C-alpha cells in the first residue's frame, strides 16, 4: 500500500499555500506540488490539498489506463 505524506512548503502572495504531497510505495516515490487558497484552518487546508492531489491522481490514472488500452490494441 502506498503511504501518503503531506507537508506545507510555503505561504505565497495572495493567500495561497504551497503543499508537497508525497506518495511512497514499494517500487516508486512521487511528489506533487499543490497550490491552494488558504482556508484559514490547518485541517481545512490539508483536506483541500489532499483533495486536489486526489483529483489529479484520478485524472492521471484515467489517462494512463486509456493509453495502455491503446497500446495493447496496437501490435
């Protein structure tokens, strides 16, 4: 199972926060920078950052599955 770590990296101009979301698995490590608008509470900010990362990862998964499907049809 992949382990997920979340760390706030910096506060940016205009009320933005930059988080680093790290995914650590047996054979892979991936890190995504996620910028969100500061919601004023640590828990809300972390939830927003994780939701943003989840949305991106789901889109990536769909794109990878589509590409693999195309590759498997072409000899």
